[in-house]
């Protein structure tokens, strides 16, 4: 069993920045895909960004140029740097890790963008 623990959420004003962290309970080398998803009230969960084991990344169109996903294999951690935040970025953000036999989720961290 794998545990993923997110942190770094909070309340921020429009235009501000936050960095989310996701610590995994085991080595992340075995996960071919790790990513961040978000779910706003009344909406379906959507993919925000992902990073492969080889370091390739991709982003939702709505966050391109503002968010950056990265991974630190030594710390078993992935990050989501979020800049120029907008009210529409308000959601619960979830970390996800996938291997051939595992598809695990964290408990989520709330991000609220409001003045």
C-alpha cells in the first residue's frame, strides 16, 4: 500500500503563488506517471499536470505558463509550483501516482484564491 500526503494549500490573493508538495511513502522510481488533479465544488475532478518517470511534463491549457510540476526522486516528493493564481484555480488539489499495479491518491489539499 502506498500513501501520498499533500501539503502547501491555503488562502492566497489573486496573482499570488503557492507551492504544493506530495510526499510518497515509498520510492517514486516505480511510478511511470505522477500528477496533480483538482476538483472544484460541483465540478468533476480534472487533470492539472503530470510528470513521467523520464521527466516529461504536460499541463492543462488553463494552467500552462503559470504552473510547474517537478519531482525530487531522492525525497520521494513531487511539487506543483503555482504562480499568478486566479479565482478559478480554487479547488481541492490531489496528488496521484501510477504504476502497472498501483493507482493511488492523496487526501487532497485546499487551495482558495480570493481577495
